[in-house]
C-alpha cells in the first residue's frame, strides 16, 4: 500500500462512523463521503465530508436577526441529525433561543404544521427553518401563499 494511492468512497452514517474512522486511521487511507458532515468529538485527518456542515450558519442567522423563538421543520433522518447538531451548537451560545422542532412526513404535513402555527397566533410573525429539499420547500411556499387568501 505504500507505493499506491488508495481512497475509499462511500456513504457514512452515525452508526458506522467509528468503524470507518478506525480503518481510515489504521491504514492511513482517506475516506471520502457525500454524506452530511457530522459533529465528532474526535476529528480524523482521513475522513473528508464533501457536503459541508452548515448548522453553524443557521445559528449565525438566528443570532444576527436576534430571533428568540425558532420553529424548525424537518422531513428526513438527516434533518434529525441536523437538529441534534443545532442543539449542540446552540447549547454553547450565550443567546438563548427556544427551538420548537417538528418532524413532517411530506409537504402536506409541513403545510399543516405551519398553518396550525399561523392559526394559533395569526398576528405574530414567526421564524421558521425548513429542512427539506428545494423542490419540497418550493411546493410548500406555493401552498403557504394560500393561508391568508
């Protein structure tokens, strides 16, 4: 292996990350993954996440706009992982934020969640982070236009 260049490509998830890290470190072989970047307490020089972790950017936006209450609607298991990362990052922050998390199954259930929020307090502008694909978010926005109609 010392005369050849090796790299391993694949998908990583939290349950297999420790094993991948162990193999990568032991054999000093880079592991490249298109999976979502994960918070790890023990980073390794041999694992490269090709998708950036943008949770800190979300926290920066929340702080910049000084939101005190944020509604976070997610659809996938990756969204759940981002919620966990969000709680970790926000726990270290001085700005206290109430994060109301809701899991939706699809665009229609996302719409129902947001419609319910609007109906409970129609005069309040609420701050929402949508953790879903661009296509789903676009479809949801089209439905949301009809709430006030």
